């Protein structure tokens, strides 16, 4: 009792400080498993989870070195998920219990490190077991986690060989690719998306000079592809002076299809973040940039300011937009499923599905039909998007050409695109895939999957 006669509160002995410490690297692995669950199970975009200001709280709490590890784990896990699932399943005597999703994600994070990252196996195994032990749902499976991941480490070469025949893309999407491109081309696309995207720059001028200064290669699109470097983009020569901007080679194609825009009134619909807007300005156009989001337009204006370029900007709903007079040229890079960008956004195929593609194709068609009403007779419109699925590209344009009397397709001349001739379809439309654009060994190959068609409004 205390001196005043009251009972003393029971005082447990405090555990030693080392027992309170978290194993180094555990928080990063736990964050990776949580974010993987959010992407796979709740269809939340990876970019949002990895946002430094508004992202997943477990991710934001990490040091930058641990954040980099989380990004590497997630990119590898999402790029290879069907193979990782098959590898784990091959070592299980029976499937994981129903509802064991949290356990699946712990195993997938561990397997991604062992099979595809330069992480010591013992570290990946030990931290996965610790994760299981700390989660009441998974504690009883801790020995299973240990056994499965240790076997993966011991049998890594054989496991990788066994799963290599499995497409790294989800079944629903590889089926669509095979119907659109054939099995061989679909397999090449699937394999090519395993490689991280290159860093491409669109330059204001002197592509050869900037390639030499920045250790890159000139692209068939007229841009520059960088070799690997350890710094940051803003640290590169020419960034502060606004001499170039980052833009995938495929994304730079649609604006180029409008040609010389000197003296023409041009509108860039769905314009943010502004790379294509900048191209249209440099081509000589008097450009209006439209986007539904004011916050995205704010980013566009900031990008144009760095480049010392000017455009009129307007935040509005495109389908309600009615200019005072029609435009000479229009670029409509429409919202889409983004399935052509899986090299840099490997979550896309896990957060989207066939129903999203169908819905977005309807949106694109509605936007394109309205955009054609904003075009002068004799004017040119380029319709594009970064989907690999013809439902969002060729099919949309085909329907419009079939029932719109005053619109025609302008065939793209493959001879004007040396190095990308294979991307021009028999109908004279652009169709790039990540398996195209083979480059010298010093730089990465490939480019985003893009579709683009040129339409003309008749008198």
C-alpha cells in the first residue's frame, strides 16, 4: 500500500528496449503487403498509395530508402504476379484457406524478393515469418511461410524455369491480346512489359546534340532516350532552361501527326499534364488547352512556364464545350484504361477489367463525336489513347466513320516514320506496342502501347 493507505497500482516489469525494437526492414515489408492488398483486392491505384503527401500511411512513415524498397517490391510483385502465384501454389500441398488473402500477400511480397530482386533470401524469409507472427490472422501459418519461402530460395532456378511458360499478365487480358494480335505477338507484349520503362525526352530542338550531352540515343520519333543514370531528372542539363521534358516516345507521336500548325488555331482536349500541348505550341499553333480538372491544369501551366511556352487554358467539361468558332486542328488524347503503360504502371491490369474497357470506350466515342463538331471543314483531328485494346481505339473510330458522313480517315504514311514502319496498320493508323522499338544495347528498348488515327472533316 501507499503511505496514504491506498492500494498500489499493479506495475508490470517493462520489457527490455531490444524487445520493443522493430526488426530492420519489417515495416517496409509490412507496408508492401498492405499496399499490394489494396491494389489487388480493393482495386486502388498504385500511384495513389505511393504518393508522398496523400498515400498509404504505412508508406509515408518510412524513410526514403525503405520507400524505394517498397516500390521495387511492388513493381516486381505486380509485374510477375501470375508467376509468383504459380510458384507458391506449386509448393503447397493444398490451396491456401478461403479468406487467407493477408497470408497470400505476405507470401507474394516474400516471393517477389527471392525470385526477382537482389535481396538476401534469409532476410526475405525471416521478415515474412515475423510478419505472419505479428498478425493474429496469420500466426498459425508462420511455419508454412517459413517452409514455402525457404524452398523457393533453394529451388529458385527450377521454379523460375517452371513458371516461365505462364503469362505474366492476368488471364482476362492476355486472352484479349491474343484475339487482337495473335498468340505470338501477345506473348511478346506480355514479356516486354516486365522491363521498366525507359526515360524518354521530347526536345525543343537539336535532338542529336542533347543525346550527346545527356548520354542518350535519338529516337525515330525525334526525341531522346536516356541510358541509365543515378541522378534525378531536375539535375540534368537543360531542365532548368526548359530545353526538354519527359514524355514517352509513343506519347509524343499523336501531336506530330498534325504536322506544321503555323497560323492555325488548335485545341488540345484532355490536355494535362501538357507534354502534347507543348508540342503543339512548338509546331506553330495558337493553342487552347482544355481539361476538366483545374488542379491538373495548374500542373500544366507550371510545366509550360518551365518550358517558357504559352497557351490559353480552360477548365471545363469537354462535352459541354462550345467555342466561339471551330478549330483548324484538334488533338483528343482520350481517357482510357491505360493498358499500354504497364511498364511504368504495373497495377493497371489488376485494377481494371473488361467492364472498365467497355465503359471507357463509350466515353471515348462520346468525346470524339463531340470533338468533331468543334472542327472546321477541311480541318484535321487526331484521336489517340494509351490502351492496347482495339475496343478503345480501332473500334471507336470504325463506328464513327461508318455513321458520320462528313468525316474521313487520313492514312498515315509509313515512309514518314522510319524505324516505326511496323506500327502503321493496314488502315493507315498508328498502333504501337511495348514489344516494338528495339534499341542499341546501351539503352532500353520498347515504348508504351498507343493508338492514334487522323480524321478529316469534309466540307
